C-alpha cells in the first residue's frame, strides 16, 4: 500500500512535466515562429512542385488548352501558395481585428482545397459514367452548383460574423466546414470506390490497368482519410476551445493538423499523379470546355 501511495506523486510529476512541456512550446514565441515558418516552407515547397508539374504538362501538351489535369495543378499551386503566405505572416494574420478577418483568411484556403480535390471526384465520375454509358453532361453543372452553394453559404457566415462577432456564429461556421469536409470524404468514397472496383473487374490484365488501379486506390484512401480527419478535428475544435486552430498559441496543434489534412495529402497525390499525359489524344484526357 505504501508503495502505491509513493507511486502517485511520481505519476503526477510525469503528467505535470508533460503538460509543462506542451504549454512551454505553445507559449514560446521562438517555438511559435519556428513551427509556423516550417509550415510556410512546407506549403511553399508543395506549391512550387505543383507549379513545376503544371509547366511540364503545358510543355508536353500545349495544344489541349486548360485540361482537368492542368486546372488541378494550378489550383494546388494557388492553395498551397496562399497557405505559405498566411503562415509566413502568421503574427499579423492571427492578430487581425476584427477576428472575422482571421477566420476568412484561414477558412478560404480550406474551401479552395475542397474545390481542388473535388475536381478529382468530378474527373473520376466522368470516367465512370462514360464507361457505363451514362450521361455526363450534368456532372460539371452539379460540381459548379455544389461549389457555388458552399461558397455562398460560407460568405454569408463570414458577413454575419463581421457584423456580429459571437461564439454561436463561429460555432455554426466550424460545423459547416466539418459538413463540407464530410461531403468531400463521401465523394471520394463513392466515385473513387466505384472506379476502383470497376477497374478490378476489367477483364484485360495489363501494366496500365494495374497502375491505374493503384493510382485510384491510393488517391481515394489518402483523400478520404484527410477529409475525414479534417471533419473530426473541426468538430472537436467547435466544442473544445483548447483544440482551437485559429489562435497563435496552439502551434503544435496547427502543425499536426495542417500536415495531416493538407501538406502530406497534397504531396502524396502530386507524387502519385506525376505521370505526364500522352502527346496523342486519349479517351482519359479531356479538355475543359
């Protein structure tokens, strides 16, 4: 019994040491700067990679105009570039007044990230519908409508938050971002899964089929996971202020969150989709009309 009693202070000491370590990093200006500048550098690197790949594709097939693949890499360049800029000026961004400005600057790249990767869902949906001899003319209208509705609702939340900065509106905004992330995860699961199993049932065994199967399966798993994590973390931050991401003194949470839901997924997807398109016209490569 005495041994048990003696062990409790030791446990408390370890817990206190762990808590102090976490708090010291969060409250240290040097650690804050180091972590946010690291995020800035990581986003800048991903942005440059996307730009280089866009230039390579343009040089390879300049005659095709703005294809889905080119738009995807352009949007990756923009999203990651904006994030790099924001984290490079993190002190100014997190301390903006009114607070609605900070919310807008941090949430907008997340919406652009949704639009960028939902473009992949659109592309896969078109391939799946074409393979099944289903109509594809309404898919792009549906994509544009969903994105327009999401941006319209989000702008309304931002305007209301600007007029009346209160916790209820901020809570609604976070729940909305979580719902958008969940929709994206479902989109990847639905069309990524459908295309994956369609390719598995394809009767002809070939190297190209295996590569496409690996590509679709990997990208589906990565994007589904990252949007699901985003959904979970945003919901958690809506109910627990200690898990809030839009504050300067939570650098550890920020680097974990943004690495898992944006930097790592973007880097992996860009690597998986690094193959340049063929110079000849292909049924799998369509200009955006």
